[in-house]
């Protein structure tokens, strides 16, 4: 059994249960100090956003980050089924490239933690990477309507090299 995400054996089908066990092991190595450093990066990254939007963005992301780690640690569900290995490999390639290109210590912490959280939401929960209620420029928010995640920026971000939108289960908000 893999101890780390990088040790997963992509030559065989990976069950959600196996991936969840690896994510739990990964989160057991994360400490509050790591989350605080990642939170510092979120604040720094948002410094050029409009002030009202920035405050809400930082609060939403920081709270979601902490809650997701708590969720992963406390999650006792027995997930059925298998993940899409090819999709997870592509997902990891994007994230690993960002980690390798990171020059700032706080950004590195953020990316390592975001990797765990985004794998959990995308491949275990089949949920949106961004939390419901996340605000985007223009006053638009990520919504959950009729059992679907509705994102106001998905189509605009689909071809952005570092964006994970192409892996996210959300659908484009057609009203935007």
C-alpha cells in the first residue's frame, strides 16, 4: 500500500478506498504550522484583488482549507469504485509542475496542501475544487444547484496551463 501520492501504482486500477487511505496518511503529516504558511500564501496571492473581494476570498479559502483537512482526517466512509488513473496522472503532472516551479516557501506549502485537498474533492468526493460560495471577479459565485456545481469561470480557465478547471466536476454557469 502506498504511503504517499507519488507512490501510487498507476499500472493497476486504483480504488477510491486506496486513494483515501493514502490521503489520510498524507494529512497525518500535515501540521497547523503548514496550514498557516499556506494561508499566508493565500493572503499574499490575493493582495492585488479588490479589497472587498480579497477579504471574502481569503476567508473562504482559508476556512475551506482547514475544514477540508479536518474532513479528510475524520472521513470514515467506505468509498466504492475506482478513480480514473489517466485523469489523476494528468492532474498530478499539472500540480507537480507548479510545485517544481515554486520559488516562495509559503507557495510551496500551499501547493502541497492544495494537492491533497483538490485530489480529495475531485477524485473522492466528486465535488468542485473551489468551495461553494467562492466569489470570482464580477461578483459571480460558485453555486450548487440541482446536484450540480455551477462555476462562473470554468470555460474561461479551461486552457489556462496551471488551472485545474479541466479536471473539476463543475459545469459552466450559462448565465455568465
